[in-house]
């Protein structure tokens, strides 16, 4: 009798464990995240299969770009000025298109060779503010390579960003050596803590040096970048309240530098100076925050995924990587784990198909079809990356996988000409910058 009870209890225990395992498996079993192309990407896929280059390409949708530009124009109105960030959109034709739409002749440059490219591209007549301080050798290299046919007059068109008295002394030595007049924009730290002066005595030293050397140095304004404002943590308040508070603190700090400089050196604070702040993440916060009169914007015009923020919720993605599927294989078979291939696809519906795409390894996230994912077990490849998806993704060889870049500045130099789309059709190809 005792043995019967013991066996019975063991059966109950084993049954309970089995039920528990089934419940756990049911809980952790992935759901099917797949979906076919929506109407927009279905149209792009058809167009690129018919007229695309058959390789990884960057697609720029002008209709979506125009929508984002229209939103910027609603915010940035005179006397506030729009300055296009070149590193985020490195294509001469794209720069001309946006500048024409915005009615702007202002650029922000972050890479020494880009200044040369702008000159060679016929864009040297625009006002160019450096967005970071250049090592003195970079400035020297620019002047050594300057050509008359670039139509670029640095003493009128280039603002060199200077972040310390020591760097200003280097630039003064170069200006004296070459007989130059260099426009100097002073970087101030308004809360980002990524460099720039932090004290009024530093500002005073720099302004005195500029004032004492009018043949070689000209004061052109301040830059106080505010990227930290959009990331203000909401601890004891709403996100909006936290951002508003951070913005006010930034603006007050900027105003302190301006007020001190103008009082100490009124002769330098004339008309036409550039007081830059703001960026893609924060431009919507600005209205009439004098003396700030210049906002530098780039990435939000095409909206890569790093710019999926609340402040940019109304902007729409305009830039996509499109790459062909080279091979479709049913299931997911991993080398040395072949025996488990059937189990993988049965347990996880998102492993029902394996797609090998042309290229891979980009700073980007899958956009369409929905539910596509990489496979860490198989490994990483920039040649034929593995992509898994459920049957609902419904891709075949030569169909396109679409991805959204996380940033635009690096990605846009990796694919050759941009494929320009209007109304769902490829209408042109625009070259991007080359070194």
C-alpha cells in the first residue's frame, strides 16, 4: 500500500513538473513578429526591383524630406537663421536642395576635407562655421591647399571654432605667419560639458587677444551647443518640464557669457555676429531667445533612428538602406547545430525563414518587412548577413530588405550615389562626398 502511494505521488510530481515545463515554454515561446511590406515599402520594393542597381543602396525620399523641411520652416523664421549641418547630409546636390528650400546660405562643417569639397563643389560662397575646434595642423592644411577657383574667401566665409585661450594663441600664430585674417567663433559650455570655455576670465583673455590683433583675428560670435537638453531626465517632473527647465538653464548660461562679453568689449559686439546654439534634437524649443540667432540642423531632415524622440515625433523617416535578398532558405540551420534546426523554427516562428542579404553590418535597424532580425548564433557578416523572419515576411530572392540608419553622417558615405525617389519612383542619383 505504501509503495502504491509512493508511486502515485511520483507520478503526480512528474506530471506537475511536465505541466510546469509546458507552461514555462508557453510563456517564453516567442510570438510571430512578422508582417509583409506595407503599401509604401511594397511600392519601393517593386520600383527598386525594376530600376535599382541590384546592390545595397541609400534611398532618399524627397516627398518625406519636404515634409520635414516644411516643419522646420514653421519654427525657424527671421531673425533666427537656419544653418545646415554638412556632416549629416554630405551631398552637394542635397545641400543645394535644402538650402534653396530654406533660403539659407549658412553651413556647419565638422571635417577639414569637407571644407575643400564644398569649395570644389561651388558651395564656397556660403558662410561656414566649424562645429568643433580643428587642430592647428588641420587649419594649416586647409590654407596650404586653398585654390582660387574654389570661390571661397576664408576671411569672409569661414568661422573657426576656438575652445580655449591656448588654441586661440595657436591660430593667431598661424594667422601672423601667413598674413591671414581669421574669423573666430568662441565655443562656450552651456551644460553639455563636451568642451568650450566655462569661466568669464577665459572669455576675457580671448576677447582681449582678438581686440589686440585686428589684422589677424576677427570676433564672429559664440557657439553653445545644447544637445544635453533633449536628454534631461524626468525624475520629479514630467519629461516636458525637465526639458523646459534644462533649456532655461542653458539659455541663462548663454546669456551670461553674452552679457559679460558685450559689457567688457563692446567694440567687438557689432552687427552681423553669429550666436549659434540648438540642433536637430532641440530646434523646436526656440522662438525668440536673443542673442541666439543661429540654429544648426541636419539629421532630423532625414530622421535616422537616433532621432526618434518626443520632440521630433512629427518628423518622418526619409532615408533608407535598401539591399537585395540573395538567398531564401526554409528554417534556420546553424553549423554544428543542424539537429536542432527544426526545433528552432517550431519554437520560434521568427526563425521560419533565413534570408542572406547583399552586405550587412551597417549602423542601422530593420524597417521592413516587420519582424526581421539578425542571428547572433550564426555570426556577423558585412558580406552576406543572415536575417531571420517568419513566413509572414514573405520575401523571396531579389526582394528588398529595408533598414533605417541609426545616424546619417557615416552611412551616407558608404553606398555611393543616393537614389532619389519622388512619388515612389527613382528620379535621379545624387553623388555624396568623397575624401
